[in-house]
C-alpha cells in the first residue's frame, strides 16, 4: 500500500482530456465522432464543403451510416445528422454565403480570414459551442439566422460584450475561443490516430491529414466504426509519446525515476470491471488510472486493500497541488471515453449494440457479464499478441517520456525525438490486421449468439463477414485478398486454441516480375500509361495493394530508353549497371522513396526509383549517415532529373502527400527542416 502510494507522481496517469463525444444524450454510440470526422475532412482537408458535389457526398456518407444502424435508431439518427436548423439536404447557410464577400489587402489576410470562417462554419454545422455568456448570445441571436455571414462577426461580438457590463473578454479572445471544442476534439483524435499533425494536433494552421484509420472511419458503417474505435482503444498506451505534461515544472514530487506507463490501459479497465462488476469514479481516478507495468500486478492482487485506504491515496495526490491530478471531471470524462462503444445505457441505441456490457452511473456498472466474458476471451489474447509484437516500441516510448518528464519537471527545454515520435505515429495510425480480424470475429459471434471458443467459420459465414464488414476489410487491404478466407480461419483456430499471440500474417513484398506484358508498347504509350495509372493510384484510397502494372510499365520504359548497347541500365542511386536476367533484360528493383508498406508511399512514378539490389538494401537497412549519402546520389543520378524536394513538392501540390509521410521524410533525414517548410509554403 505504501509503495503504491509513494510511487504516484504528478501527471502520470491514463491520458485525460476534455471531449464532446462522451456526451451522448443527443446521439447514439459514436454518432458525434462520425459527424465530426466527415465535416472536419470536408471543411479543412478538402474543398468538399464549397461545391454541390461535395455537399452531396457528405449527405451520401451520412445517409449510408444511418442506413447501417439498427432500424429503431434510424429516425433519431436522421434528426441528428440533418437537424432542422442545419439540414444540408435543403435548409442551411451555404459556405459561400456564410463567408460573405469581404475584400482583402493581401493573400495572408485572406487565408487567415478563410481559416476563421471554416472554424465557425464547423461549429455551426456541428451545432456545438455557445453554452453561456457572450458565446451563447452569438449562437442564439445570430449564428443560425439565414442572413448571417462572417463579415459581421466583429460587430456581433462587440454587441454581445456590451450586453455584459462586467465582461473582460475582447473580440479577439472570443473569436479564438468560440470554436475551442474543435481544437479539443481534434487533439483527442490526434492522440487516437484518426488525424495526424506534426506537433500538438491542436494548431489551426498546421499541415494535417486524415490517417488510414481516419479515412476508414469516414467510410465505415455503424458496426465497422464501433470496431475501429475498439481497435484504437486496444492499441493505445496510457501516455503516448505525444502526450503533454502540464504544470509539473519544479514540483518536488515530479520524480522521473518513478515514471512508468501502462501498455494496455483499456484492457486493464475491462478486466477490473469484469472482476469487481463496477468501477467508482474515485477508484478510477486514484487507483486504476495510475496503474502501470511496474505496479499492475500489485494492484490486481491487493485491490480491496487499496480501496479501503483510498483516502490515504487522495491525501498523497493532494500534496502535488496540481489541478490535473485533482480534477475529478477530467478523469470522469476519460473513463466515459473508454466505455464509449461498450455502453448499454445509450437511449438512442435502443439496446442494439452487441458490445453493450456496462452502464454509467457515477462510475461504471457491469450489466452483461456473459457478453463481457466472451469479449475478454478475445481481448486478453489480443493483449498478449500486442505486447509480444510491440513491446520494443512501447519501451522506446516510455524511455522518451522519462526524458521529457525529467526535463519539463526541471523547467528545461524539451525537443521531441523525431524518430521516436514518427515510430509511434505510424503504429498508431495504421490497422493491425490480426487485431481487426479478431474484433470482426468477436462482433460476428456476439451478433449471432455463438460462443466464440466454439466459432467454426465456414465458407458461407465468411461470405457474410465479407459483406458485413466490406468497407473495413477494404481499408485494411483485405477486401480483395485471395488469402482472406484462410486468414479468418487461421485466426478463428488461434482464438479457439488461445494461441493468438503466435499468429503471423506477414505478406511478401513484391520485387520483380518475370512476365512483362508491356514490352511491345512504344515509348509514348508507355509514358502515357505510367502517368495515367499513377494518377489513378493517387485517387484510389480504398485499397493499398501494390499496382504491378506500374512497375512493369516502368521496367518496359527503362529498358526502352535508358539501356545501353549491352542492354544494361544504370542504377538511379549509385550509377552502376547491374546484370542481364534470364529474360534477357536489365535487372533493377523499384524502390518507393516513401515506403509503400511503412508509410503508405504512393504507387506513383514520381515516388519510385529503379535501383540495384545493393542500393535497395542499403536504403532499407543502412544507418543514417549511409542513407544521407544515398539520398544525395538519388538527387544526382535519377533518370527524371528531379530532386527529392521537387518530387515531394509535386506530390504536395497534387494533394497526394500526407502529413505523416512528410514528417517521416523529415525524421529519416530524406529532407531537412528548411525543405519541409518550403514544401508547405
């Protein structure tokens, strides 16, 4: 007991952050999150909100989601996604009208104004914010009037301030704070891998993208979205390397040597709930949220004693004199966030959520122990698999967090290790196929009231699974995989035998194809096809399967125009020739500068180089110094005479470059900070 108490330190607990999507009185499970992501993408990351076609695409996405809901929920969902005051089907203030016709002195002023308009338009369509005071006045008196536009915003805010004689707010403060919920939610979605940015996830002007997980969530049906959220909660650790430590500077209790994280916070909560059948708000705030790999076993074995002495733990925490540790509301919201997706008491779900195993009542109460037992049979196996595969990454994150915690506690300037951050990001923003297929089987078993350990998947059942989870399987690059049937059966058997941690679905990478159907095309036809297929690959985000057509076309083109009299071709890196294959053509391997598997590098000729096998291996496995030399050679010797910087600029202008891809290039020293900023400029 004393050891547990003494090892609690300020700011070392499961991530807490205020969030709107835990408020479920007006919607069903994850409806808010779905609406947020769809509108966020169309307002900030694409031009969808400005065109009729874009608005129709939003309508189609909402209607598709509504149609996937249980029949009982559809009317409520229609009212939520298309509310009377802002029904984008027929009754709303268009973005063009909302922004007005303001004139600008320069492009910078225009960009700042448009960004502000987008922020207000987002909260307008979401119907959030404006709870009290000046902001409530703006919302109720102006924002939802048909003739409102943002040209009037300064006058309106001043009018609202004048009506509150004791108000100390300024126009600038209100303009920046009105849409605070947008920033708060975006940061949570950044932590949980739906949105990617380079720094905090909350900056309005920062280059950001939807991640593969975020893109999948936009396309997902109701059942698929629940599984995506479960997947992200399962993968999360208690404090990711991107977490912010606030107000720990010069705190005498901030001892970094006692800093530890929990590699499986969600699973910790679920097992605790299953064992005790309830979790009080105080138990979560002062005990569970402060468990980690160092003390987890002790907590499991001595929980009754810890609860009996919870007042002593609270006294210890109060010594920190830190609102983040004492603020019960933040911990309560964090607990609600973890149980979104498994709550049984959300009225507009009409008790149709198969994962609904608990309810919220000043804490959590287990309501369906049988279903929870079935879930944990799989979830506990997933945890073992996760820890076996990813513990080296988690240890790396924990080590970096210790450094960060130590420096901040001493008020020293901390700069994130870019390699550690991007390694965490790439883990966090991608699907793990074994985890997602395990969740699909769990959901299928619960839906059909089958004992998971007795689940015996046959061909007809696999067809049903493919149809039910079609969008999600496509997003995980499994929709068109011939081996999907065997993958599902393999995971089914592993779950039955409680051996999931030893399953491996690693795919072979494509290097060389002997049969090339394009060798007889002329050079102009080859170039035209290469460009066309490259553009198709940028637009097609439903699947991430290597396009062998493109590589074969590039091989044919290289053999046609870059080979010498002996049919040999020089490597675009070292400038040396390789050898002639048994098919009587030069051997080259085709390397994605932004790796295809690691960072979703584009199957686009601009992102691909024809290089020798030696350089290829060096680019994949060489140290930083060696790679830096190789990137210089790629700039010098490539057949297109385009530098890496020019190639990235090309992809960025095509809107084909993701924020995490560019950050990866920075962390790998493919580009430097100056080039990074110039590309964005």
